[in-house]
């Protein structure tokens, strides 16, 4: 951002494979009670010295893996939005980000046997993910609900353990919590047996977003107002989406099943090497941890699985499961 403001080029010297932002064309700025993804001047030269990267603490390696773990979910949500809302999707960019996640998990498998090779592979993966974002001047290929959750935790200063207050670790943690919620939702046949007219009546009867804010999210009121200003939610739009959901139901559930299966395997691999997947690791208050999940739809105006959950009327069912999951990992 400084480079862009001054109109001068910048070079990047990463010292750890901890995040995929080095090659990105955007920057997630932390502003008072909100984050804002803004275009930047991309770095022109990246000097990634393996002798340096290899010596980075393991937590920073895991942070990079956690950031890429999200790509299973961002791929799902981007493709979901393309099917339901008609949002543009760049197939090549989407596939590159998904492959970066798979490469990161491969790096984890190789870590104990050949640390240098694992660090090289992970660094390559995070740079590819960043370049995908640079190509679109958007974080859409690499970021979805799990990043919104992590940003909320960061801005709310919810993490009590400074050693683990790393963006990538928090993204991995939120992805782990989302996994069983999405598996239950996408795998539940009853959810997909819906009456469009009944859902339209239910959506029309809902109170406005301002009436549903709890004290925990009041500090984010301005962010939510700005995000919601960009949404066009009306009966005609919902009807169109419900028709698309019905049309593409099989494709959506098959896609989700495959991606969530991969994510589940990845989470198991990370758990085996003691990735911090418990709230107590972060000293993250249980009540504070839950908040962003319930407000994902309004904290970021980007169509994702929680919009689909909402449109099919499965919110309370998913949030009930969320409370169970939070209890299990406390």
C-alpha cells in the first residue's frame, strides 16, 4: 500500500512460508472494527531464500498451511456462487488455488522426512495462491467465510495467546470448525427437499439485519452497513436463486462432498502433527468464537455457503451444530 501511494516499485523478502500474501495484488487492511481488501501495487521481485525459510519456526510453517487449507472452501463457495448467482469464475485461477491447498498438505506429509523440500513446496504453493489473487485483483480465489471469521477474531482481539495470533493459524482453525457444519448441511437430503414458495414467504417475513445484531457485533455496525449496501435482496432475486439451486442441486452436493472429503483428510493429517485446533490453544473465549459464524452473511458481501444455508432455511439447524462443535473443541 505504501508502494502504491508513493508510486514506487517494491520488492519482497519473505522470511517464513506463513501466508499467501507475498505475491498478492491486494492487501487486507485492518481498520477500526473492519477489514478492507484493497488493490495494491504488486511486488515486482520476490526473494525467497530457502536457507532462511527453512529455519522459520514450525508454527509459521503451519500458519502457511492453515492459510491454504481455506482454498478447499473458497473453491467451493466461488463455484457455488457462479452456479447460483452467475458470478464470474476464472476456471484456471480457481484450479490453481485448489491445487495450492493440495500441495500444502503434501508438504506437511514430507515435513518430518525432508524439511527443506517441504518448505520449498509450501513456499511455491503460497506464491501461486497469491499470484492467483493478483491475476484477478481480488481475494475471491483464496478467501471466503473462513477468512471473514479469522478477520473478526483478529479485529475483536479475541485471541488471548499472542504466540498463536497468526492469520494463517486462525484461518485453518475456522476451516476446521466449518467442516462438520458444511458436511451436515450438504449431506442432508431433507434440506434440499424444499418448497420454493414456502421459502420465499419465509425470506420475505424476516426482520432487517439491523434488528438482529447482538452487542458483540455492534462495534462492526458500520462495516455491516457498508457491506449490506452492496446487496440486492428482493423476492425476484431470491426466486431466481432458488430456481438455480434446484437446477444445480446434484452438481452442488457432489462438488461439496468431494471437496469436504479432501478437507477432512487434510484436517486429520494436520491434527496428527498437533496443529492447534482447540479454542484453549488460542485462549479464545467460546462465546466470542461463535459470534462471526452467525454474522458471516452481513460481515462480508460475498456469496458463500452461509447464503445458501440461509436461503434454504437451515440456519438454526447449522447454528445448533455449531454450538456442539465449539463445545467439542473447547
